[in-house]
C-alpha cells in the first residue's frame, strides 16, 4: 500500500498556483482574471465571500471569453484562512506599504524577492491573495498571509487595476514555476559560435590588410554575438552563409575583378 506521506511528496512536485479574490465585485475584472487563470496555468480560482449580483456575474461570463469553465469551477469560501490553509506560501498584495517606521505589517517584498523565495525554498504550492477592488485587503487579512507583495509603480498613480496586477504577478510566478516555457529558444552551442567567429575573421583577413583593425573588428563581432544570444538555427544559417562567402572569395581571389577586392 502506498504511504499517504509519500504520495503527498510526489504531488507537491507539480506546481500549484491558487488565485484568491477577496469579495470580488466587478464582473469585468472577474472575467478578465478568469482568462489569466488559463493563460498562466493557475490551478484554481477561489472567491472569498463574492459580492457580485446577477448582472455583474453575467458580465463576468461575457468578459471571460473561452474561460467560462474557470468561473464555473471556482471555489467559494467565506474567510481568507480557509482559502490559504494548505499552501506553502501565501502572498498578500497591496498598493499601500511602508518601508520605514514601526508598521512592520506593511513591510513589502518585491516580485523579484518572491521569485527568489520560491526558487531557494523550492516551493510548489503558492496562493496569491488579491484584495477588494475598492479598499484592498484589511490588516487582519494581510496578517493571515506569509508575505506582503507590492508591485513597483509610479508614485504619481501607484494603484493598479486588480486584473492588471493579477496579470503581472501570475506571469512572474509562471516563469519561475514553469521555467521551460514554449517560447524558450534553444541557444546555439559554443562550437557553432566559435566556427562563426572563425569564418568571419577569415573573411575579414582577406579584405582588410590591417592586423590592429582586424583585432578590433573581431572583438566587436564577439560583442555582437554575445549580446544577441542567437539560437541554434539562427547561428547555423549565418555560419552557412559565412562559409559560402569564404569559399567564394577563396575561389575567385586571384581574379583581379573578384568582389571584395581592396580598392
């Protein structure tokens, strides 16, 4: 028979993001957030004491587009403790914070610090708690959570719309919990980049008769390659072109009219 403790360990290896909305009121925001749940592989949406009437609920379904199933499967609870009781890290959010003074409850962490905490502690089960659209989270609700996250914004207008804040936070959690995303490129191998540089210098050495200048050009090309981080296909295409150009020059370099001759 399997040990329940062992099963729990295996299950915990899979990322689990829980998004908690406290007393959601506006259907537009709820609908847009439902779409984010699918965008960023959020495991569950929990609504704490939702305040939407029938009209606002209809609006939520309208703005959720193809994420209506998220609204249908959302779990409703009536206090924040129930919503975050079984997670490894609960993250309260607020635009109101204090970096000085005695109000330690309002000492925030940045999104980069949250990502570092998740990496260093290898956390997999995370809850993000978003407050009311009007007044945010209350002190006692922040106290229930492990950390307070504030997103850095302009002091001229620091408060973000709840759906915008959710998008920023969930994107960052997605990148740290699902590091092998679909748009990640396969970088070119070092040997291919070395061959690319080698053929480039061979070409330059034929058309430029100045060792000092060639040295600077080589450094410049290395800088460009280093900053651009080409993927394997991009580097392979460039290498193919450079190789053909080099052999073309080698073939015709004794012809006085060959392209690339020094003036």
